[in-house]
C-alpha cells in the first residue's frame, strides 16, 4: 500500500479543562510488519516532515502556508504518551532537547529511586 498520513478530524477542549484533545483518523498499519522496506519509507517521510522548516530557512524561494521558525519548541505543551512535555521556545536544539526532553525523564527516574 502507498504511504499515507492520517487526517485530522477535530480538536476540542478536554472535559476536565486541562488542555485539548486532537482526534485523528485511525490508520491500519499492520501491513508495515511485512517488511523492512516500509519502515524505511516511514523513516524517510518522517525525516522529510522534520526537515520542512530547515528547508524553508535555507531556500529563499520556498513556498509554504506558514513562515519558518528559528527556534525549537511549540506554542503549547504536548504529551509523549501520558507524560506532559514542556515546549517552551529555545534558541538551540541541544539545550531544548536536554532541558525539555531528557531532564524531565531523568527527574522522573530519580523520583522513583
């Protein structure tokens, strides 16, 4: 099957008032277990998605509906599974990743020990 991405269906406020819920179309990805080539394609497409902003910054003639960003982060907190992620904007990737991805994970491990 060709590589597809799920469509967004709706965003609504979480009933307990703590944030929002993003509902997306379910994709049957069971066919991916049949071979490594499809995992490679998934990886390539994911890399392309993450390079979109860098390509906008490097190419003065690039077309996009949104302007490129020069920082790392996001306007709202997100979650990795049940773990909230701090997405405050940061000027460089190593600092963002260390403080807002690795440190919270290490803090949780330390709290359990």
